[in-house]
């Protein structure tokens, strides 16, 4: 419980808290207790996924937790793609803007030991007062208060984003066990789908059936239904990947290369397996031009 997360509703609150911890806690109040020192890191929209990953790795690798980063000042960035067994308590410095955000954020803690969630109610804020008044009822019925997502498994891009990871998972956790083989390299995966120059229809159809069950469209029969079109898209994506795998080995790909790291060269939209929901974000450079190279800023 040495490492704590403090959730802030805004980066402004985040910055104010950081100044408070550094100036009052670290520099004054705890000077006489060497161990009572906050090693502070931030997880906000200003930090990219690579920086957050480096922070998580440094915390996990440091065996002496007293020396590790022990205070994470976070915003809503913490709610997705941040998983660590070292997080077991979280403080909410103000109530998040919606119930889903609240649940997602406190779910970061308690992966190994019992998680502690502490809500710091800020009575100057109406939302916090309402939260306090209905605290017990809100926690009892919180799962019913989550707004339904506008996206679902049948969204047009959903299959293309998730297809690589699901195929790799099936190969690694099901077919490798069933066949007693490793399906890790391009050559090994090709041997699953091809026998010399003949497609292994049995394996292809079996994987197609399992993909349909995963995407919940296995019973689609109506020609006008969304499910049937989705089912056809899965089949076309699978067949396209199988053909590209066979044709590109020896031409542009080395057969001993990792299938996981090169599956994006075989699929329609060139996606690698998703490691986090944050990977759907796109980064853009924003620049201001003042009329010449010397005046340009980013």
C-alpha cells in the first residue's frame, strides 16, 4: 500500500496538488523522517502511452518500494490501459464527471491485495455534495447508472482493430495446445493455414467458426442483417490474411520473423494487436506559423 494514486478532475487540480506535495510535504513537514518522501509522477493527457508505460515498468522493477515512485497524480488518463499489481489504494480528489469514469478509475487498484478507495468530498462543489448525499444508494446501484456506449462489437472499425489480437490469441492459447505446436513465427502460422500450396480448409473453417462465435454472429442468416454482413467481413479478412501470409513469405517477409509483430502487413487496415484502449488515440502536431521558419512554433 506504499504506492498511492490521487485522481484529479483537471490538470489544474493536478498541478496544484503537485506543488502542495513538493513544497509542504517533501520540503518542510517531513524533513526529519527520511522515508516519508513523496516520489511523484504524473499520468495525465500530457503524458503519452510510452511515458506511462515507462512509469509502470519502473514501479514494477523497483524491489525496494520505498525508493520507487510512490505517488501518482492522475486525471482520467488513469482509467484505461493502466494495469499494475502495485496499485492498491486510490484517493479521489473530487468526484469524476460520470459513474463509468469513477468505476474505471478505482478498478486500477486491488489487483493483488484488497483495494482501498477513498473519496475526498470537496464541499465547495455541488456535484460532490450530491455524491455525498446519495453515497450509499449510488454505490448500491452504480452499475445501473452507467450510460450505454454508442459503440459495440458490430461497429465498422471494431473488427479490424481487434481481429489481429484475437487471431493471435486463438493460435497461442487454443490451437497450439490442441496441436502440440508453437504458432509464433510466420512459417509456423503458415503451416497451420497451408499444406505446401494447398489451403488447409479444415483449419481455416474452424478458425472462422470460432471468430464468428467471439463476435457473436455465428447464427446470422438474414441477408439484410448487420450480423450477416459482419460475418462476411470476418471471412474476407481471414482469407485475405491467409493469402497474404502465403504470398509474402520469401518475397517481403522472412519466414522466421514473429507473426505477432508482422500481422499488420497481412491485414486490410495494417493494425497490430491492441495492447491498450489508448491505442485508438491519434497524435497530431499542432503548429502556429508566423510567416517564416524563424517564427514557426509547435
